[in-house]
């Protein structure tokens, strides 16, 4: 009988991929290399920009700071904060996108799906309109409630009735919510010229001119939320096998969904507050990472973090270099990198809607 | 002793009661199978047993404890479920999938321990998947994929395993592969197994106990010999079945075959029209070639069945000759005319195709659906001619849908829905009909129902019928001519008595079989020897 | 069972060369909607800074009245109201076409990327070229060009609707990025008209606008109605469509061409007005039943009513005058969310 089964599998041989002797070690080394690459790209971000700076000056600005040097001051005061911000926002958005895709089991999952970005934008615009605030550090406090309220509304509309929040329902409610908030934001912009002037710079998505105080305001949100997301790998692994299988394995799927959605809201809200809505990092990164790492979210998540960080830092550097002496905002650069990616993704295979 | 028990269990969706007052005990170390017609509540019951659904009334007791009072982890350590809706994540390997079954034994953030790894190895070994442990699940054959999922369940190390229709979509060889594994897990590992199965004969071959359900209640409960009887099957499905007792074969047991209402089984030998003449056909999707240099003749005016294992290219062949799919090379003649030379509309007046994967728009009534089939016969001005109306009435009557004509298609049962789609195909009023697995997901009475109509259309109206069928015994009964395919090639063709023979079964499916004679029709009846 | 039949009462008209089945309920709804639309137009035209009675309006329409009244009625109010109605129709019809071809209730020209293509060209035109006279033409070309790019990029053994949606989202985000880039690169007073345009408005419509838009709608409508028959069969899936002898790609291309022409002409003259194309077809189907030629016409008229109502609201009943696009978005979206909530909770 055993021979009969063996004969069966011989008749239909499946391609056998030989595993490396120690996959874990290999993956760990890969992660270190990726982290090193991200760090290197961040250093490039210090070195290149609209003002020509030598490598030496950039180095000194970080390690042997001389206040009298104009170049070093530029590096220290302008480039260091924006690089750090780009690094963490890129990583945070990528992790948020990965979690969204895992939880909704939707290959097009993106933080903007829950209407999170639109909610944050609306919150910030309202605050600029009503209270005349103007710095990203102040934006944070209005971006969060906006993001949270939008996603709670979207989530609750999608989850009423039998079947719960399916990917399609979430997407539908998210798109509608985004349009609704977009219309209201437009109305505000029309009524106030000053608001329009501020919002247009913020809404294009940029990390320019953010100083360290912004960094300190957002870090308490982004760092813990990112860390918490990185720890969700095990749960996402099980959830990706289907709702019923996950529940049969003893998982409280409702609770996992709630927690992870909350983390996504925090990450997206904080990122939007600081840098405005930046698309595609959350969408593209998980796909790139999955094609390299495989299906294990415990590896996908940290890989996504560093890939997203590297991607956004590089996009920011590129935007500064190609349009010297002015610069192209990172949101625009990301759209031009990400959109072809999305189109290629759409062309390559049928993505289940 | 009873491991799992229910006490007066009732389950309802909204106010629609699906399972009604069910009390049963599952004994440790047995294989229990739940069977019944479509919509009888068998899958719902299984999901309630596995704590996926909350009952409306009554309790599910696991070793005397209410499962809803236990923690989810505690339940998951004692019983596992292989859901029908299980999805394998992209690019996952077999061993990764199996390792996920360790979830209930792991603590938050705890990496796989030695014990977990051992459990994974053991599960892979039991499921005979060790040699494929690093293969991607997407690239496995259907039977291997199902075995990988069962290994996942094994890694959960639960004394009780529940499987929801683990053999859907599988051909007869893969079915045997999975059933052998289930049997072995029970006999050698002492696992208690509860399954929902579609196929009565499969259930009879593997189970210690069969629970037959209808309308949310138990109709019969007992050993296969008690349940697979003419009386029980007739109350269960509403059709008369012939039951065969085969003692001299291995395994000994019972085998049933439903009776048809038409007097099918008498083969016609003379084609009344040329039918299809296919030469040097190459089929495939894009760069992927499925069949090459395929030449065959499908007789006109007869019923032809195409059979073969999963992925042998039978559906692709059918779609290609029906021009639903582009051919890569070759010639297809239908009644002496090249198919590709016809306009879309003209071809649609010559052949109709009932395919799979059709969509059902909201609020579409049966009559609307059937009327849509008249499209190729209508013009801008003639949208509702007397002929259209007459044909729609005829098709509705033929498929026994007159009563249901104003009901939205979405609220029909599986069998009724399939009849509605079939009515849409016949209302096209074409001399040729192509049917792609028309009986999938239907229970035996609905299968017989549909195929009886197909039979009448051929015998009374002389239509050429070409169908891909899953069930070999139905193919033998209803077809005049059978084409058996394997790996994109034709392995055998001829009369049912020539094709349904042990040698061909061995060559096409790689299974041992024994051929009986169908009492109702005198046609061959294939019983796979499951070697358990 | 009989009550169900009475509900969807149909009559069959049949002669030797002609036979059609007419759904009486839909016909009555269309008549009702037309009546409401006419009343609404008459009412809307009396509103405004100059108070006019219906009689004065009526006379002035036919050239009877003092010069001021004539100017207000014939040059200012009628063109605007007519534009609102025609654009509303164009949007609703194009939305219905796109939704039935994609078999997805979420799809509308704004989501498929056509509007953003028109927007980027129009914004560039307003900000860089600073010319308003050829603006509709520029926007129209932008829309058509974007649609063509999306169609070509999604072509791979045929242009599947799912692929078109995704490619559309991709193209839209690129063009949106360019729009945003233009908006931050120029001084505020230069970009202001462009920002107003991007919100969708029908300020200062002229008779020329009305003539061109209604010409496009009138030419497209018969084709759209004819296409509803194959579209009905197409809602059953690609395989069924092919086996019924419907040339799938040709029909799709036809629907896309007509839908794009309608969407492009409306965005050209009114800017991107959100939600009408998405929402009105839903409302129409909810009131009148599953898609058919009659329901398409009904949806068009409903679109006219909705846009005219929104414009009237935006112009006369709000503390500040807003572009009509803001009103349709701000009112339409909550309604849509409510619909979604109800349909979810019913399941």
C-alpha cells in the first residue's frame, strides 16, 4: 500500500525546491544586509541634495559638527531630520501596508483602503482652517482623530450584518469615505486662501523642512506601533490561511483584526501628519518582499520595514537631486515609482478583486 | 466512550433553521461520515461541532465540557478542522504550512521548539509528504495539496480531526489517495475522524459509521451496511438506488448507483451527422501548451462523454472546440464547417455551451436568465418574437422550471440553479450542446435529474451532446461514446463497454478497479479497489 | 407568486417585423422623472438675485420681457440649468455603462482614471498656458488620451475590466501627482482658478456648452440603449457571453468608447464632478429594477435631476456659494455609505 502511494507521487512529480541547510541563518543574514543597505542609502540622503556638499563635510556634520560651516549646518539641521523621518515613515508605512494586506487578505490592501489617509488629511485641513496651525508637530494631534474616526466608521459599516468585514466591503466603504472627506476638504480649501496655501504643500507628500521637534512628537507613536506590528507575524501567518482555518486553530480572529487595524491607524495617522499622504510604499513593498522572502510574515514584516525605509529615503534623495536647485516632493516621486509597479502587477496576473 | 457529543443542537441563520434538535455522540477512535443531499445542513453541523458557528440552542460537549465555555486554544488542542474554505497563502511551502498547525501549542512570540519541529516532521511523515516538504503548495497536484493540508491538521496533534468535503474537485485516483490517508490515520494512529462527504460510495468504503441527514435532521445513523440501503437512500435523496454488495472484492462493502427515470443505457451506434472532426489541434493558455497534435472525431447526434484525471486537458479541449478559448494550431470542423470561419452569432446558433464559473447578477429571475439565451436569435427589432416565447416556455417546461420562473436565480438550490443554466443553453435551440462538468456539486438525485434531461434532448431531438463528466459510472450510463484523456492525449475511446474496463482505468487513473454490471441499464459499473 | 408577476408588469408589443417587451413600471417611472425634472427646472430658474415669477420666466424664455429679464433668463440661467441637466445625464449614463461592463458597483469614470487625466491637462492649461477659451477642448483631449492609455496598458489577450480598474488607479495616481506638483510650483493667485476647476463646477455655462454636450449625449444615447441588451447577457460572465455569440471585445470597446465620450465631455465642461456617476446608477437600479435600456434612460434623467438639485442647492441655499462637485460629494457620499450600511445589515 505504501508503495502504491509512492508510485502515485512519482507519476505526478512536483518540482522539489531544495532548502538551504539553515534557512533561518540565511534569512537573518539577508535581513542584516538589507538593514545595512537601508543605512547606506540614508547616508546618501545626507550627502546628496540641492546644495552640493562633499562627502567629508557630510561625514563631519554628523560626527564632528562644526557650527560655523554653512554646509555642515544644512546637513545637520535640514538633512538629518528629514532623512530620519523618511526612514521611519517609509518603514512604518510599509509595515502598515503589510499588515493590511495580511489582515484583509487583499493583494491591493493599503492604508488608504480604510480611508485612513483621507481621514488624517481631513483632520489636518480642518485644524488649519479653524485654528490656523501651521507646523507638522501640531498636525499630529488632528491627524490621529481624523484617521481614527474615518477608519472606525469604515470598519463599522463594513462589519454590520452577517459575514463581517470582507475585503470587498472594506474597500467599498474606504473608497466612499475617502471621496466624502475629499469633498469636505475641498469645501474648506475653497473658503480660505491661507488654508489652501498650506495644505497644497502638505498634501503633495513631502518630508522637506521637517525639524527634529516633529521627530520627537511622532516617534512615541511610530516606534511602538511598528514594533507591535513586527510582533504580529505569527498571527498574520495563521490568519492568511483563511478565516475558518484560523478560527479552527484557536485564534480569536476578531481580536487580532481589531488590534492590527488599530496599529495601522496609528502608523498611518502619524505618517500622514508628518509627511502628508504618501502612497504606494504600503502597497508595493509587501509585494516586492513576498516575492523574495516567501510566505512567512515573521520575516516579511522586518524585511518590509527596511525595504520601505530604503525606498522612501531613496525617493526623497532622488527628488532632491533631479530638480536642482529646487526639489520634487517625495510623494510625487513615489507615485512615479509606484504606479508603474501597480500597472505591472495588474498586467502580470489576475489579482482577485 | 463518547469523545464529542451534542445535546439537542439547533443552528439557524437569521430565522432559517438549518440544523434542528440534533443529539449525537461521536465515539473515540472511529471514522464517522455525514452524508446527505445539498442543503441538508451537513457542513453547518460540522462547523458547529468545530466551534466555528455558535448554536442557537443546545450544546456541543467535548469530553463532557461545553466547547463554548472552553478557551479557543483548549478546543483547538483537542480538535482540528480542515475547512472547505481553506486557502493556501502565496508561495508557501509544505513544511511552512504544516508548521502553522502548531499555533494552538505555541505561546505568543514563542519560536518553534524542538517539540513543534518533531510534530511537523511526524505529520509530514504520516501524510507521506516528507519528500515534498520544501515544495510550494501552489505547484502540487490536487491530491498532494489536500494531503499537505491534512498534514497541517496532523501537526495540530488533536485526537479528533474533522474534514469538510476533503475530496471535492479531486479525481478518482486522488480521492483514493486522500481516503487511504484518512483510513491509515484512524487505524494506525487512533485518531477519531468526522467527515462530511459528498459521495455515498466513498463514505461507505471508509467509514465505521454513517450519519445520513436531510433537512437538518438525522434520517439514518449506523454502519455502512445499515445506511447504504435502498430504503434509506430513497428517503434521503428521493431516488431509487440499486445497492451492490461486493463481498469477494477488497474492501468488502456496499456500493450504490441511483436509478434513472429515462430508459438510458441502450447505446446508439450510428452517428446521424458528421459531428466534430478535430485534427492536429494544439490547445493551451498563452505559452502553456496543454494538448498537442490532438486528432479526434466526436460523432454527431450521439451523447459523447470526455473523462480523465484532473488537469488532463478535457475541459480545455471542450472550451477550444466550442471556441470559448483560442486554439494555438489545428483544425476544428463542426458538421463539415470550420468553426473559426463562422461569425460569433452564427456559431452561437449552431452550438451552445454550458460552462463553469458563470456569475449570477442580483435579482435576475429564472425567466430572465433563460430568455438571455435567445440572444443569438434576436435582432435589434425582434427582441421578443413568438418563437422566442415558445422556446422559453419549452425550455422551462423541459427543465421543470415553470413553477420557479419568477424566482431570483440566487435563491435557488444548487440543482435548480444548474437546471436554470441548462435551460438557458437549450433555449439557444442549437443542434449541438457542449456541457462542462454539469453535475459538479450536485447530489445524486439532482445529477440524475439533469442527465435525464440531457438524454431526452439527444434521443427526442437528435442533438449532439458532448460533455465532460467527473463520474465515470454516470458517463458509462448516459454516453454512447466515451473519450478518455490523460496528459493532454487521448488514452482510449470507444463504446462505454470498451472504455470502462480495468486496463483503461489503470492506464488513465492508475487505479485498480473491478467492473460490475449496472442492474438498471446493463452498462459497466466501475468500483475502485481502494486497497485499504 | 402571482403578486411577483404583477410587480414587474411587462407588455409585449409585436408586429411582423417588430417585437419588444416593455416594462410598464420602468416606462411610468421615466415619465414621472421627466415631469419632475421639468418642474424642477422651472422652479430653479425663478431662483436667484433677480426675483422672477414662473410667468415672467416663461415669457422671457420665448423672447418676451424687458432686456434685463431676457439677459438673466436666456443668457445666464437657462444655459446653466440646461448644462446641469445634460451633464448629470451624461455622468449617470456613463456610470451605468462602466458599472455593467466591469460587473462591479464601485466602478465609475472617476475611479477608472479618466477624470484625473482631464484634470492634469486642464490644470496645466489654466496655470501654465493661462487660457480659458480652449479649456474644454484641452480637458476633453486629456480625458480621451488617458482613457486610451489605460485601455492600451490593460490590453493583454483582451482588456479585462478588473485589469482596467487597477491600471486606471495607477495612471490616476501618476496624473494626480503631476497635478499636485503643478499646484505647488506656481504662486497662489495663479493656481486658484485651477483649484476651483478641480472641484467641478458649472459657473458661467454658455449655450455653446449646452449644444455640444447635448449633441454628444443625443448621439451616444441610442448606442448605449442598444448595447444594454448584450450587456445584460455579459453580466452572466465571459464564458456565457462568448457562448451566446456576443463579440466580447468589440462590445466592450463600444461600451468603453461611449462611456468615455460621455465622461470626457462632462469633465471637459464641468470639471470632475464626483459621485453622480457612481451613485445615480445605484439609485436607478434600486428604484426601477435590474439593468435594461429603460433603466438606463431612467438613470440618465435621475442624473439630471440630482445634478440640477445639487447645483441649485450650491448656488442658492448654502451660506457660501460652493462648486456643485463639492455638494454632490458631501451629500452623495453619506447617502452612499448609508446604502452600504443597509445592504450589509440586510445580508
